[in-house]
């Protein structure tokens, strides 16, 4: 078994370690699985941003020539830098934000017709992929923080 000091030292020594949250440096070292989850969340978020822009601007806007719904991309753009840097706090709040896009995708997938309905289901899929990847990435850090709190 590894001591908490070694876990903290290992996290600091890796090139791709997550920045310390200010709690005793007890952050688990990112493993390839967690890196894959972070990359999956980043890719899903970028694709969702691209889909929302293309959907509301060109592919199937509510009004010809584009609609003001393109502004729904702004919250996703605010989350993008933190998600790309694998910031735990950003991934946590973005995983809650993404549920709005998940719900919108379901509503538009069921209520719209034709191509717009397919775009709605694609939005649902991308939101779900982001949500699952974000939870997979954040969960080990949350467990380590809970163990550190219990040990303190």
C-alpha cells in the first residue's frame, strides 16, 4: 500500500498531473484510463460546440439564415478552457450544465422532424458521452478527497 505522501509526490512528479486542489497534495496520479476519459470529455464538448453552431447557423436553424439559439453555445465555450486543462471544478459544473443540452436534444429529437430530429439525437449522444467521461475522470479524485477527509 502506498502512503499518502507518496501518492502526492507521484502526482507532482508526472508531467501530466492535475494541479493540486490545495488539500495536502493527496491527488491520485492520472492513469491512462482517466486520461482517456478526459480526452473523451474534451472531444465530446468540442463536437457539441461545433454541432450547436452548425445546427443553429446553417444545418437546420429555426429561422432561415440562422437563429439566436446559436447563443446556447456560449456556456459551453466558457467551460471549454477548463475542460481542456482537466480542471476538476470545471468538469464538475460542466457535467451539470451538459444535462441541459441532453434534455434539449431529447426534446428536439422527439418533437422536430427530419434532419433536425437527427441532430437532436446527436446532441443527446454527445451530451451523454461528455457526462459519462467527466464522471469517470472526476470520480477517483472525489473518492481520494473523501478518504483524505475521513483520515484527517
